[in-house]
């Protein structure tokens, strides 16, 4: 290998150079990338992107807390009104008259409530029958007599 340098602006000097012997470890690693002397390194930073925003926590003032609580309360009231208006109109009143009724074969408590009070809410009639007859479950037997609101 030969190195050509310029010592004087008009003279070219050619000097022979000894070959570089590579160690066994260097030969295993393969050729190393070269960077001109004085050139900046290609590696910059840690490779992890970070926000340029301030990491300082902002204090939460009492005014901010009150405003957020009022906003949450307003949203809750609004959702309640929307749910109330969206629900179908159903009479939830239980008929005031009571009568003794007999459970038919294969009839459930819900079917009985629908049969004896078709205009009232089935759930409220079932609850009333269970309260009046002190039933722990909704299970009834065929032929059983119950006190129930009718209407």
C-alpha cells in the first residue's frame, strides 16, 4: 500500500507503507466502518424520544376542583334526564283492589301477574304478590291460592 501526501503545494511525495497485520480477534469482527478524522459521530442522543414539554406538575387550585365537580354534576343530571325521557311510558302503579286468585297449571308468578293485572307493570305486581303472601321466591305450585292485586 502506498500513501500519497502533499508536503509542498507543488510537490507530491510517495512513501511506501507497511501492511497492517490484523489480529485474529479483529479478523473475526470484520471490517470496521471508517469515519474521516474530525467528522462528527453519526450517533446522537440515547435514541429515546422525549417530550419537549415542561414536566413540572401544575397545582390544582380549589377553584379548579369546584369547577370540575360542577361539570361532573351537570353531566350526571343531563344523563339522568336523557335516560328518563328515553324510557317507555309504563304504568308502574299497582291496582288497589285485592282478590284471591288460584295459580293455573304451568303458570309462573310473572304470567299470573300479567293475567290478573294486564295494565300494570309485571315487576311491580310480582313484588306486591310476594309481599302480600310472604313468598321468599317466585316459585309457585299449580292450584296454590294467593292474595293479589287485580285490575
